[in-house]
């Protein structure tokens, strides 16, 4: 394993790849006590609190969020502290605002909207009110770590990744939350299409090795349960298909969560 060979104590990658490493560790018979990792720094894609807990448990680490954009400075625009309750933005370099993604109106603190940055000290490539497309909120509530820089919440999705299905706004992170609350790993794909002018909404989910079974009745019951829970979360019904472990392709980069086949 990479951590044992290099005696690495910190892992930096996408959260989906960290989840894959944890999955692979289990297959090889290793547990958290077998590796020297102590912390992980994960970013570049949306991930839920449930996914964070799963990664921390599987790898035996503290998992921290990091935020950055190539257009601004790359990684390091904002970073999570020991409180793990949002990322402190480096306000000596960046001015952050939240806007309505449709009207571009600046929203008050605590509102959910699109994150916008102005770079204070960039010279060669200045950015003024750069629209990130990331949906989150900002707060200046006192943090237990003592830092006073404004905090951004974990992005819940992107305004351009947000799916509008049958008139309802759907974020992949909402689906991920439901899956992980039901004991599934974050290995899933959302497939949207349009048939006879009506949106179809399919969610394909891998079963874990522990829950894998060839009992059709049991699988169908689990699919109905997930479909009901997703409807309770989203307000619309999804067709859920449970797949065998490792049926969905893994990626070392950003996971492909959404396949939108609609020709609109």
C-alpha cells in the first residue's frame, strides 16, 4: 500500500478516490491501524458529511475540506480548520460574496447562492467578481478555532451541475446523503433522459460486498426503500437500480456522477 511504502501521514486527493482507496484496503485485508495516515485533505468535487464520516472510519483519519480554483490560485483559497464546520477563506487575498445565480443580486450573509470571488492581489490575471458556479453559503459566526476569516460552507453542488428534473432542482450531494444514510458507499450514477417529452430519472447504486445478494425479492425491497427515501428528500420519484460491487467505473480524478442524455 502507498502509505506503508512511503510512510505517508497525509493524503491529498479527491474524496471519491479516497473512498476507493479505503474500499481497496478492505479487499486486501488492511484496516486503519495498518497504515500511518493521520489526516486527509480532499477537494475538487462535492462530497457529503456522510461521505466524510465513511472515509474517516475506513482510513482512520481526520478528513479536511480544501477549496480552490485554477483561475484564482489553485488549491488554498479556503481551508477547513480543526472544527470541521466550514472552510476559512483567506480574506487577505480574496473577497467573497454570495449572489443569486439568476439575477446576480448580492445576497445577505447566511443565504444559499453562487459563490463569487474578487482577487485582491493578483496582477497578471486579475479576477473581479468571478463566478465560481459553486453553490454554498458564507458565515462570520465565531469559530472555535479562533480564526476570524469568513467561512464558506461545503459546496452542495454547482449551478451548472444542478439538474432540473421535472421542474425540481436536484443536486448529486442530496442523493449521496440518502445513499450513505442507508449504508451504501458513494459509488453511484445519476442518469437522466427524456422520453415522450417527460424526464426520466434513474439512480444506479452499487451494493457493498456485505449486502450483495442474488435474492431478487430482497434487492427489490431495498430499491423501493431507496426510491421512497429519495422522493422524501427531493420531492420527485427516481427509479433505483442496485448493482453488483464494482459495476460502476472508478476514476482517479473527479467521479462521473451525472449522465444527462436529454437533447434539449
